[in-house]
C-alpha cells in the first residue's frame, strides 16, 4: 500500500494514534492499512533491541569519539552497515543514533557519545554512518536537535545561542547529514533554545529544517521531552516518544476539532510516519529479515578490534612504542583490570564478552606481563566482572537475577552475563513489596567490596556477613535510576568460595537499573604506588593505564573537573621515576589533565574501545595495528582553560557566549590558553615530510593538492588536514577539509583535499555570504602547521 492510499483510509483518531509511540521502543501500527509497528533501539555503541538492558547480547563497538578519531568516512560507513546487521538480527527498523551534538565543553557528560568538537568533521562522519545504516533499510535518527551539549538540568535549561553561531556551528552537522545522507529521522532535544522548547521550535524545525533544508523525514521528540499539544505539532514535531502516554492522543484530536491545529498539519505528520514505514519495510508486505552473524562472530570481532585500534591516538612517543617482541612489561593502574569499555546511559549494551587491557596484554605477551596493581579511583565499577562472579544456578560467568512479587510469586528468574539490567519493562515491578534479588558465587579470600547498582536500601550478604547499602539519588534528574544509577559498596571479608547476595524492595519505581558489584578490595594507595614503582624498576617497560570512571563518562550528569580521579597522577609520577621507560594508556573518551606528560615516554589515548578493547590496546602497543587516530577534541592544559567551560545554567540559562569560537577555534584565536594537545593531533607510527602544496580555485570550491613523504621505516597512515584562517581576524579559523593516505615506508604520495563549501561561508543575519579569502593551512593538527597557501 502506498503512503497516499494509507493516509486516505485513516480518520482523525486513527491518524493521531500514529503520532505517539506505542511503547518505549516502538511506533504504533495499524493492521487496517498494513502498517507494522516500527521497532526502535538505542544504538550509538551497539543495537540492544527493544529493551534498555537485559536483552540478547549485542556487539559493543568503540565509542563515538574513538570511531571519529579515525577521521575515516569509509570506516564510519562500515560501522553503519555493521549496526544495520545487528538491527536486522534484532528485528529492529530504526536505530536511535548517531548523536551529533558537539564537544562544546570537555565537562559534558555525554561527550563520549558525540563525534567531535568540529561541525564539519561531525557532519561528514555522521553522514557516512547514516548511509551505512540506511543502505540496508534501517533508519538512522540524528540527535539531539539542538543545543544539547551538556547534561546539567538538560530537561529545563534554556540554551542561548546567537543566530549566526546556531547556523554556522550547531545546526551544521545536522544540515550536512541531512543533505549528504538524507537521514530518515531527527530527534528534538529536551532543552529550550532561546526560550522555546526544542520540541516546539518553529524557527528551527519548520523554517530551517523542513523549510530551508527541504527535509522530508520524521521529527520525533526525545523521550518525555514533549509537554504541549498544539504548540508542539504546529512547531514542527511529528511524533511524541515514548508511548502510549503523552500530551497528544485525545488532546490532539480535541485541538484539531477546536480549530487550534489544522488538519493539514496532522496529515503532514502522518505522511512522514508512513514514509518512514515505507522506507524501513513496515508498510504493506512486512520486510524479510536476513540471517546475520551473531555478536560473537570471529570475523565481526576482528573488525571491532581493528576499528578500536584505528581510533587510538598517540600523543607522545619518545621511541618507546611500538613495543618490541619479548618486552617485559610491568602493567599498573586499576583501569587495566577494570577497563571502561563503554559510556553510561542509553548507549550501554550487553556485550557477549569484555576484554580488559590486562587480559589483552597477557594474551599477547604471556608471562612477560607482570600485574603491578593500581590505586583506587574514588569510585567502584558499575558492575561485577563476569570472570569474578559466577551464577550459582547454571555455573556460568555472571549473576542470577530474581524478582519476587509481594505475594511471593516469582516474576523473573534469569542469568545476567554483565551483572545488571533494567527491570520493569515487562511489568514485573507490580507495586510495593516487589523484591529484587541478585546472587553470585565468588571464589575469593580476603577483603571484598560487595555492593549494588541502583537506588534503594539494599541488604548485601557474603556468607554469614550482612550489611546495609543505602543508594540515594546523586542528581535527581528524571531517569537517573535508568540511565545513570549510582553504585555503592560495603567492605566485607571472605574466606574462600562464598555465595553473595543483594536484595532490595524498589517500592513505587516502575523501572529501575539494578546490578551487583563485587571485587577484591583495593589495597591502600601508598602501598599500591610503592608496589607499582618496584615492579616497574624490574621491567623493560612500565605500562600505566589511567582513566575516568563510569560515573564520569555517562549520560545524565556532567563532570566537574578534567583531573584524573584518585591518586592516578601520583601513580604515574612514581612509576616514571623508577621505570626504564613509561607508557601511559588513557582509558577515557574525553580530555583529561596530564601533569606528567613531559616525564613519560609515550601516551596512547585508547578511548572507550568496546568489547575487544584489551586486545586492541595490545595490538596498538605492539604495532600489530597502527594507532593512527587524530584527536577530535582539544585537550586543555588546565581546568577552565578552554573557550567554553561551564555547563551549569545560571537562573536556568546557559549562554554560549564564546559564539563560533568553540574548541580549537577559540584556542587559535587566543580566547583560551594554548592546550596540552590540539584538535587533530596524533603521531601514529610514521614520520612525515610535507614537501609542496598548491590550491586550485578554478572550480566551485578550492581544491588543495599536497605531496607528502613517509620518512619512517614503517608503512603508516597520515591525515592531511586543511584549515582556513579567514582574512577577517575577527572570524574563527576552521577545518575546511581533510584526506587520509596510507603510504609505504620511505615513499611519497600526492593527496588531494576538496574544501567543503559549507564552511567557506558565514551567516550575516539575512543569508549566507561567501567567506573564501584568507590563508589555507595544511596541518597535523593546529599545533603542527606544515604549509600555508594564500586563498583569494
């Protein structure tokens, strides 16, 4: 059935019914017109299916900044195809991603889920990702439109952005992904923009997106972001998520009947829903779902490992990397054993396995690796490591989850491979008196930290020991119990194999994340530092893994500092003072402060590298795969030393006072001190000579041609970056194009970069004006400019 034929068969109530979701993760269907319910999944790091957690295992990809650090549009298209296969396996029509807000402030809690601080890089990588998904008939949803660059008070904050900055910077990634890939959905954000809720922003949604851009796709709300009836639908919103509740339904029918909403507006929204259904195979004959490999398929696993290594970035290397075969390594730092492989919130998935850096290096080097311990991070891991806990029922790594109703009736009894999941989707939290119980076997002797993920007053037991663990809200933000639930532990001591439990009455909560935390209690920091320094002195190389915690890299809350938590800086300093050579691996998606940078031999930024993270780190350190990444965010030298810093609204308002001078643009203009590491920086394992360049301005946009030489003894990948310094010094420098090349050792290559016209313009209040005069700079990041060419 065609879209037009389906539309004419619907009465007003039938049309309106299609404009609110049927559930958390589906659109409403209608058998009478052959409309199958459209299934959605959260998805930037993997496709979990129609649940927040606890579903079938899903492949866990490297996080968005790690993938973007490849600066590789083809790789992002391959990522889209990979995710489309996972969506097909889960019978999912739409993946809610990519997230293409910008890295305005490095404090943003959701920076890990967004590609970069630059609108051109973000937009073009997003377009490739979208094409990869949609070429397989799976819809992509660009989010969150617009000004959603921080988590603090995200449901209520009024973001103030001047018109030129809005268009030149924050709308630009969406514009590019719409123009270049025709993304089938856009998601309107929680926040207000210049006083108007993003879900009813006529100027953005109707005038710009649907008007100027000619966007034919579907505009949906973020979950629970819609608070009005007529203003939202007349302001450009097409569908309210989730469902079946919300401010539309019968209220929208009444608004149409009262003349507050034109029937034509409803028809236009329904038409967009039906167009999406047609595109994803949900209108007419239901689509056939192909058989695709599982989440643990060896070929797919190898691909995840390669992608993770490709995005890793070498910030310093004084000859320490790559490690030679047979190198004796002293490995230190708690993130080596509790490697953070994904960010928190809606981006989380349940992977089939998770490989820590210790696991990966040990697999690669065997007994040459000595575990030297690490300091506490001021936080506990968000869940027990499956290798440390075993389900007492089936004996497999993981935890047993049981939910029991107030009447004693069992509602859930299942295995959790990753020790946590959301309960409540199936109505199992039937009301007060419903209890959740998590159980595991632990083979450990000595001090034990036993605790929980999730709100409530928990009772934890280990053998005959018992403690109460009280977990209260940290932010009070709606959805905290699902997206960023706090975790707390009690200190116990056990002797040998023991059964551990955690139990709670969740009271009035309808949905909640619950999980078990169990790990050996860390030794005191002073003892850990002394042990690591001693081990480092006896090894060829010390590898110290430092990083952020799950409470810092998460949706629903922002950071307050870029400093590494705990005594990690002291650990690095102590190891560097005794080791022959020291390599620091940064297990973080967002910038961290590195006060020890000049006293270590190498720094590798690993990001949040996904389920194959440990193997990928090992391959990168050993040079089996080149860590050829380039930074996608400027790393400030100190807290506050960036053009945009605060993410905390004042009287409900967050003003983007830096305008278009975000990130490297502001640093280059002197609006902030020189950074510790520039946007675009990354050494890889090659060395490069830029020999000559020219610019051709005869065509519609400048084309730069450069000759580069790989002067190293290794084949390597270079990313030639081209920036414009406008003739007007009051205008910001900006990335205008890039091109990568893999060049054999000792060889030269000619690289051609076509400048993108969408960054060779400025908004003057009435329209776009060309800004194509100034100087083009060829660079390896703005801190390493190699050649300059006049333009105009």
